[in-house]
């Protein structure tokens, strides 16, 4: 995997995430999943992760990982305006309030230290196993490098199984308060 540092790579990563999460139930409840909405939303997340030095793209450009230190922040005027745009034009104010409440609820179960994988997207393609293997290798290398545990959540049973295969274990689960999904909290101990 390569750390995303250029706008061209960020555009590829945004496109991968927009396609991966098209019609995904964990995004579906938040806003209408038009291609434009998905690109804007994931473009904002990729840019935020880039500022935190935690946006990665697999060598085949079919996998994206947004991963950063739990306490990392990105405060800029640009990010504030992008978030306001999402609230006003994509999610709407009521959904934005629900998203904030959900994040506060999830924060109760997230440890305050370690690293956090906020988004993982893998395109379905002929050689998907290569992308998965690269992610497994990268998670192991990142775990060694940072010498801290890595935490993440998922609502997708397929991704839950993938995380288990690459060394994560479930430490908590809860029912999603706004849609019929389970949220699985997972951890990979430092190596």
C-alpha cells in the first residue's frame, strides 16, 4: 500500500470508496446515495485522512484504507466548509444530528489511545484476493510500526469476516440505533 499524497491518488481513492459503498446499508440511512453525494462525502473523508497522514491506496488501486492515530485532528477552514456542505446539502440537519449522536455512542466503546481505521473499501474484481492479501500485510506492518493497537468498526458481515482473517478480534457489538444493522467493534493488538 502507498500513502496517498497527491490529488490524483486521492481522486482514485474517492472513486473506489464511492463505488464500494454504493447501496451500502451503513451509508444508506444517512443520505441519498447518488454518485455525486458519495463522491463528495468520501472525497471529504479521504482529504481529512490525508491531513492526518493516514490515507492509503493498494498497489492495484482497488483497495483504500483510511487509518490514523485516534487523537489526530484536522482543523481547517476548508474542512469546516465541507462539513457544513454535507450537513446542509447531503445529509440534512436531522440526519446530521443522528450521525453526531451515533458517533458519541460509538466513542463510548472506543479506547482513547491507539490507532483507528475509519474506512476500508475493496472493489470486487477478478483478483480481489491479491488486494485482501496486501491489506493483511499492510495491517501487520502498520501494527508493528506504530506499536499500538488498531481499532475499527464495521456493520458489514463480509468485512467483519475479512477483518477476522487479517488478525482482528471482536471486543464489543451493539445494535445500530437508526437502521437494522449490528455494529462490530474490532481490535488488532500491537505486534
